[in-house]
C-alpha cells in the first residue's frame, strides 16, 4: 500500500489546503484523492467513492465477485490491504449499497474498542486506540445496513457487556461502566442521541462525559441516596473509563450545533460523508453468521492482544515530520478568529492522536491476517496510511460544514460578485481592479484587502472568504481560479454580460 500513498510534502500541502480552501485543482489528479473542498462547494459535490452498479438476478448472490472486489480508483478513506478491515470492506460491497467508508468507520471503532485497554501507546501516558467516528448522510444511503455488519461481528466476537446503546443519565451510565469500564457504542440512527445532547441537562452531562471517555480518564460519582450516617453521599470511583463510538446521522446534526461541548466533540470525531448510495444491489441477501466467520475469528485474536505499540525506524522519522507539518498547519490558521477556523484548528490539534490510534488499528488488522509479523511494531507504511486516512476525515468534516452553510455562502457570493462587477464597470480607469478586455483579474491579496481589510468583516473572515465564498463567486460568474507557479491565487471574473 505504500506505493499508493503520498510523499510527505504532498501530504503537508493536502492537509494545509484542506484547512485553507486553497488546494490546487491539479491536486485531484496528482493524488487521486476525493474532490477538494473548493470543488465540493463549487460543484455541489460530496466526498464520495465511485458508484458501482451491481446487477444481479433475484436469486443470485455476488459472493466477492471480481467486480465487487475491485477497489474504486478513488478511495476516500484509505485502509491497508491484506487486513481484516479490507475483508470487512469486501463483505460490505456485497451486502450494502453504502460507500466503503460507511462500512469501514464503525468497524474501526469496533477494533479500537476491542484493543482498549490492553493495547496502548506510551504518549504522555497511556493512549488507547478507542475512536470516535461520525458517518454522515441523508436518509436512504444505507447507514444502518453498513453498521449492522460491524454490530453483527462485534456481538459474535466480544462479550455482550462490552456494548452500550442509547442515552442514559450520568449516574446510570456510571453504574454500567463500573461493571465494564471500556465500552463500544455503535449507533446508526444517532439523530436522537446527538439532539438530546443540547436539549436537556442530562444530555449535556453525557456530551461532556463523552469528552472524558474518549481520553479514558478516571470517573468518580457520588450517590446521595446511599448517604452514610453523617449525610455524605457514597463516592465510587473508576480508575479509567473509555468509549469507542460510531454514530450515523444526517448532516443537520453532525456539526453539534447548540451542544455546549461542540468544539471538544468535533475535534475528537473522524468524519465520513456522502449524499447518495455508492452502488446498486437489486437483491441483497441476508447477512449470515457464516459470511462473517473469518472476521469474527480475527477480531477475537485482536481482542486478546496485550502490549505497547512502538515505531520502526522509518516510522519514527515520519512521525517527526507529521508533528512538524501539524504545527505548521495550525499556525497557518492562527488568529483567523472565525468559527470554522477555530474548529479546524481544534481538529488539527487532535489529528496526531487520531493518527496514532489509526496506525495501531491498521497494524493489528494486518497482523491478524498474517500480513504483518509484529502486532506492536508499527511500520512507516502503516503510519503514512493513517495520516492519509485522517486527512480524508478532515476533508469530510470540512465538506459537511460547507453543505450546511451552502445557502448563506451563496448569498454572500452573490453580494461580492455584484460589488466587484459594479466597481469594475464604473472605475475602468481605477487601479482597484485589473481589467483586460471583458475580464476582471484580482489576486487573493486584492480580494482580501477589499472585503476583509482587517481580517474580518462581520462574519466574513479571510478563511471563509477564500475557502468557501470565492469558489462560489467563480462558479456564479462562470470564471476561473488560477494557481500561480509560486503558490498564489488569481481570480478571473467576466464582466457583467451586456443586454
């Protein structure tokens, strides 16, 4: 899989531009990655895998046929070949019309939860591989079908006490975690759960608790109804309580708007998004236990592992590069001040942690299939793949923000386009805009000075202007965005057509 990855410089460019909205159009061709945020907004596209049309007779079952087993040429969230994850992906292609990433996301949370707390990184204390995953799509894209694969595997391979479902008060949840302190929750219909996190006192408590469960922090609870003779409540204590969580929901709730712990939750979740099914299966067969036997066996092996993940020499060097890139990317959006930039900075702050978790999961998933010699020595190849997977999560997160903000962005774009054209029409001899023939040419800096002279004009920040609004301006004007050789941006906007 190493050959399918990107060089470190390209990864840095990808990560930085996902945040700033400046990814060159050639990046799509160079990296075979999904559409950039600019393209998603301008063309109304989601970050999805290719659609596969699987035509079958009503009684015919496509058991891993060659068509289904061929990976789409653009894989939104890359995973290691020769792994149990890839095996689950292949199963999903025969049973679900959902994109590969929808099948992969809850299964990664399942593996992360199965390894916690026996497998860990020594990274400022023990860091476990439990993950928070958010699968985002409208009704009808088969989120539930994709989740059922992970659920069925998990309930066969792991103890039923490992799983949690639904919402509960903080004290009721404590009683469950006291019996089993490391739990997994797979919720394909998560709208109600996320909505409750902003609508009630107990919901807000659980949302805040999820932040601590992600970090496997201690948990203490005082039970007043069990007061001692002095009237003090009984205090009970869990040394380390964790959760590995996958949620499926619609775009309307996935941004945690109105939830007190919004930014803390956004930084911890990895996002997987689409707006339509990835393939057509005319007659899906019921998923039987026999179809999952190999995966159940491999997950059982993974759940018995105990040890500390470490890097090989190549991975150690790559990790240093990842940290340097991450600090640089965060610095590039420092001081923007917008909500979008604040969220991106929070997500980037958490990215190294998620990359570690994913790298450990990827490594054990290959070890279980005999593709890796050591479950705990993480190779450069697995670390690079984990970074690419997390980059795709960041892009999907940006895409769901863009989808949610599309109407407001379109209105801003119309205003800015009208302003530019009106000023250009009345000031052809002025040096504010460069006009050649019937085309207005403006650099990124010129647009910034005109519409965000102090870095912010109301809610219009530099990040929002160039990352979200200007691509729509160009689309509305039928113009062009040119990337210069030195990495600059030039906007070419046709004048208002004459009647």
